[in-house]
């Protein structure tokens, strides 16, 4: 199944890139994580559309083929604002949202600030408290600080930063071959690409994440943890049970931060069961 490619205005002359699979069925929104794009959902989105669902895989603001407003904010608040506007343009009244790492933070922020928009949540390796700047992302930011001048002048763009980050985002290195790394690197080629990646990394690293207490009747939440993602504190996931009453967790053994690259079948099963029961 090939997606319909859409450009969705979200205000201020800014547009988001959206890939739509199917039409006419209840909506489902997919949000990728750091340094990836809607391309991340290429194996899962067509299968989810057959449930049936109208699946919208969205490039977050500043990522993939979505616009990069100069001097713009790219944190969870900015992403939630852009998503709210995109929902309106796409005529999505309310939908379940699946978000990988920072895509999950954006989805959580939308659920906290516009609860009428969010039916339920699937959070995949999403940091639930403290700084989002952990693990491989923290190491990438340290490398950025050490080599900022060289990176800004490099014709290879963000490759020296992103290649090790992407390689370390899967549990099995065979699931992140060089051709796939090259595909994820595509939006960050050249000097401007490196500078933009640095801006995105700073927006994540500067954000201290503490989700607000949910309102009564908040969304049901499925948390999917890839056990090979060392940036996730299992204790914080356990503490979320008290914060979010309708919260449950499943673990996918051996999967890294990018669970869909390591274990698409297991992730599909978890999402499908959540949609069936929430």
C-alpha cells in the first residue's frame, strides 16, 4: 500500500509532511522519534491501515520533510501546538496516537493540554520524567559541543553525529544497515543539515520533562519498552502507574530505541491489542 503524501498547514506559513494510508476508517496517528521521520513507520503503517484504520504518519515539526522555521522551537510544547493544528486541517476530531521516544512526549503533551483530541496512547521508549537528554542522544550532544566548528563547516553534514546514534538505536546491528542509515541521514546533508540537527538536539536536551497530572478520565496508555534501550529508567516507568491510572506496559526483548526496526511484528501485535481493548 502506497501512502498519499500531504502538505498540511499548521500556521505561520509552516507546513507538516503527512503520509496517509487508507481512507474512511477511524483515524490512527503515528509519530516518529528523534532523528527519524514518517519513513520509520513504512512497515507498520500499511498493516495498521488494514485493521481497518486511516493511518496518518506525521513528520514532526523540523523533522523529515516538514518545514524548519528559522529560529523556531521544536520542543514538546511546539510539537503539540503543530499537531493540534494538523488535526484540525486533517479533520481528525479525536484519535489514538502512537509515539516513539520524543514523538511520545509530543503525544503526551497534546493529551495533557487538549485531552479531547487524544483517545488513547502508545508510548514507545518514551522518557517519562527528568531530562530527555539521555543515553546515545546525550553522547551525541557532547560530540556536538566538542566538534561544533568542524561540523558547521563539514560537507558531510550530520553524518559524524547521526551514524553512531542510529547504529546504537537498535538491539541487533543487522537491523540498521548502512543503506538504512543513509536514508535517515538524507534530511541532514551539508552544512545546513548539521546545523539543523544541532538545533533539534538542543531543543530536546534543554527540555526537562515532567508530565502534568492527568485529568479525570484521561487516556489509556500502553507503554512499549525495548529492553535494549539503556536510556530508559525502568523505575520511572513503574512510577507512571501511579501518575496515569489507565497504564500498562509490555516489554519487547532485545529491541532498542527504534523498536519498529528491531521487532515490527511484536510492535504491531502490541498496538493492535491496545486498539482492540482501549
